[in-house]
């Protein structure tokens, strides 16, 4: 009932699209691509999400329901339907409104209760509490919810909702483990009546006993059928079954009934359908994931093969986890040779009505042709020695990282992320896409038959193409074969949007608003309607704003800010003439500052004392684009109530200078500079960029950036008199223009060059 992005489905389920046909017309959607939220839970394995295919979202926007959407759904449909259809003994203890529940759930241990401030919400964290509904009332309750949703205009966005039902954590339950049948479990050879005594049927129907499976519609219910494959233990020996890459086509052919030529083409071409999961950095060993092409009407939609070692995961923060993770993991590899029972697991996602025909008994000789067998001490010994070498280089890298400069990050970080990929490859399945670029960039290369350089593994395993050691510097690879900065920023970021280069550099080299009184809580009747456009929010007291615009600008200053080339530290790499990715040009870095600055300024939009933002656009909205300050209509939309100062060149210039400071001006941040400015990471990046270049070029960067603002931005927030980004409150400035129903809105200054 309360907003929780952790419960939002964002990953594909590898099932066919859901087809909707309502008064708005036909629609086909993938469940993970529409807004959804947790709705019900049952026992320890069942979770039900509710999805809203008619709820429009901007491209790239989150699928998590907003608090307003949660509130409307509960107050207008879920709660009233419960009061009508669920017995009073249960529904009587439900909160009357969503806001009542939010108030109860908030963690009150925050600045407000500590006396450090009087604005904002009561707490950041919410304690989720279940509301009980017995199964016999669920159908009537949901039926009534749908009736209310269809009847109320306010809930038009929620119409045609559907449910995503998932049961997880079932594969290890003893009652579900059984020997696969040798043939489809039907009575008397018929294809209609299932044999109720078959272990396969008993297992599946027991899992789904809470549902009326005879009512399941085709292509609405899907089930994973899995098979564990392990080797017998000869006397005094332990063997590991290792999936053979050469057998992937044979496995697909057997499961799908497709000819070997087609399956071989899928495997060799890779792409969207087939993804290989390298095992322990060895070329001949790998699991795989296969998304069955939609044009094949087989009832099978997804296949994966993996080993049981995926239960170990690498953690973050090298300094913290060195002793509590890497060293214990080495011990795990040592101990596993004698104690770990390793097996391969083959899983197939199949339409419910097809499960009797799927993953039946596979002859032993065929299974044996799909794998290699290695003695445990050999396989785990390889992992132990490989992790030992990776760990030793990582320790050297971490110990000397303070010497890494911003413009040398691609060279040093390429090795770092390659080592991380190699270490991850020992304990789990490294994801495709971005990590494939890292794998290929760090691999040995050779000339192909077509005459181009391609990554190869000549020793049947992944090894770095080069490794260089220098005094007082981290180890590195060749400067001529580095990972792109875009990829480095992405993989080194905990969450999106990705880090900026200066923020990443800070991580590499180092260890380790006030409201106004004029917006009333109980607004007069003539203002209550106007107040609805402002959302409730807390004050933004974050120490650093790192938000980035989802819309990216092309390089604005290619001609005006030519790049300065750094003298190479490794002259022995000059003989490699192949073109390689380099660091981001200075001109693009300055462009990125101007791209992200509007988004970050809006993140610090002022908040009224009553808890309402002066801005009608919520934080993090995709509506705030890099051209936000170029549009007076956007100003009126974002701030219906505002105070616009008369055109004044001095006010404008000092505002632009505060947002795009010189290095000297930025130093005021540590000595009582304007409140909130030091929180803008784009502004910090601007000063960092200047530190990378000579003094005369610093002046040029500042002039070019400010000139762009002067020629393109028509308005800015004005807070200089109050030493902050956004000024608010009443002011008696001459010539002031007031807009909107409320007094005391944000102060705005206009560009004299464009007014």
C-alpha cells in the first residue's frame, strides 16, 4: 500500500506479452515495462503485484507508483471495496485513509523530532505493515475494486489493471524434488487426463494447490521445470560436472526439437536470444541463457543452464571487505574441493499446459556428452590460484590509487574493472553487454581472417593482454587498449544516473533549505484549489546533489574548447597505432555541466514551511531538461506563484558567476559561501575541470560556459541577497512583478541580453 521501489518489477519475466483489449482499444505490454506495485503476499513464497497498463510514463521514467497514485488507489478503491466485501473483523482495523497509514508508518526518529528543524515529513523510512484478507474474500474484493476503478474518473489511469503472480524459493523444497518421468505423465496414452500418481504431476499440483488450475487460461500461467545434474562419486574421488560450450547447441536441439543447424546458428551468432555465461574464466566452460524466439510456438519460452557455485556473490568496498570477504572466499575455494557437492542445473520456463511434455528423463549418455568432468581439487585449485593472483594485484592497485589523476583514469580503471570482472567470473555469472566490453578490452587480440583485431583466448582461458608495474603508481594495462569512459562510469556507479568523472575520481583517490511562512496549512477557500498543483515534500538537505539529466546534450564546444593532449606516461605504448577510446574531451565535460545543472538546481527547489514545494514538478522528474531555463512558459508551469525582479545586468551576472565559478570563487564554499551551491555536483565538476588545465585555459573555459548561459538561458533563480540558490519570501524590491495566488514565492531574475 505504501510506496516501495524495491518491490517494483523491473526485470523481464521471459514470458509472452500481456494482451489488453478494453474501451481504449487493443494493447500488448510486457509486465516489467508498465507501472506496478506489490499488492498481496501469501505464505512464504507467493507475491502478487498489481500492474497498470494504461498508466502512461515518460520514456525512461520509473515504473514505481507515485505516492499520489498509491493514495488515490487506496482511498477511492482498495479501502472502500474492503469495507464492502471484507468482514468488519478484518477490514475494521484497516486505516481509513492512505495518509493515516503513511503517518503511522513513518520513522519519527529524524531532525524534526530531535528539534533540529520544523519542516519536512516526519521520517525518511517507512515501516510496511500487512493488512489481512482471507482467501475466500479476495475475488469479491478485487471485483469491487475493478468496479470502482472503472466508475471513477480520478482512477482512469488504473483501468484494465492486471496481476503478476510469482511463487519463488520452491526449487529446494524436499516435496518438490522428484525423478523426471521417462514419458509424458498421461493415463492410458491419452493427452488429456494427467496421471495423478505421477511424481511430476503430484509436485506441480501441490505447489499450485491454492489455485483452481483447471481454470488456467493458455499463455496466462508459466512454470519453471528444473533438473539437477551431478556425477557419481568414485571411491575416494570427487568430480565436478562442468557445462561444455560445445554442447550448447545440442542441449537446445534436444529441448526444443529444433534441428542442430538452426541451434548452432543461434549459439554462434549470440545476440538477443543466446547469452553465454563464462565459467571461471575458462573458454571451454560456460552456462547459458536462451530466450526462445517469439515465432516458435512451442510452449517453451526461456532456458538456462548454470552451476551451483552461483550462490556466492562478491560485495562492494574493497577496504571494508578485504578481510571479511576476499580472504574468506579464498578459504572457501580451498575447502570446497573436499566438501562441496557441485552440480549443473538445467531450467526451462514453460507454459503451464505444456509442463507434462517438458524436461523428461534424459539418457545418461546424452547428458554425459554435455559436460566435462574434473576432479574437485583441480577445478577448485584453479579458482584458488586465480583469485590469489587477482587479489594480489588489487591490493597493489588500492595501495597506490591516490596518484591517479582525472585524465589518467581510463588507463588505471580499465585494469581495476577488468580485475573485478575476473573475480566475479569465479563466483557468479557476469552479466552481458557492458561486462562483455570489459572482457574484450582486457583480452589478448589477434588479426582475424577479415584483417581486423579481435579478442582471443589463445590459452583456452581469459588472461590480461598486458600488466605494468611502476613505483608509486597503481598497476595498469596498456594505454592503447582501455575501456571507454562511458562504460567505466556506468560499472563504477552504484545506481543510475551514472557518476560524473569528477565524482568517480573522488572515489578513486580518497578513502573512505529553509521554508517560508506565507503558505498556510489551512489555506483560505479561494486558495485551496490553487494549492492542489503543489505537491507535498520535505526539505532537501542532502550534502551532495548528483542527479543527472536523462536528456543528454551533444558536444556544444568542439570548436571553441579544443582538447589539450596530455603527455603519455608510457612511451613504450607508442608503437601501437590502433585507435583506442580516450578520456572524455574537456569540451564534452563542460557540456555535461550545463546539461546537468538545471536538473540539480530543481532538486534544490524551495519548500514552504507548510511542507509544500513551491515547484509543481516533483524531484527527479524527466520534465526538467537541459533547456529548462530557456523557456518562460516552463517557468510559469513550474512556479505558478513567483516573484520576478526587474531586468538588471548586475543581478544576472552575479547569479551566473555563482553557478559557474572560477576556482578562486568556488573556494568560498568552504568559508561560508552561498547555501546550497556547494551541494551541486555539476558546479563542483566545473571547478574540477578548470584544475586540469593551465591558468589561461581556465579563463577560457569560464568565459565560454558563461557566454553560453548568457546567450541561451532567459531566467534563473535569484538568491544572492539571502546567500542561497533560491530566494523566497516577501521583498520590497522596486519594479518587482508578482505572479500566482500565493505571496512569497521564489525569486526569479531575467537575462538582460534576451529580455
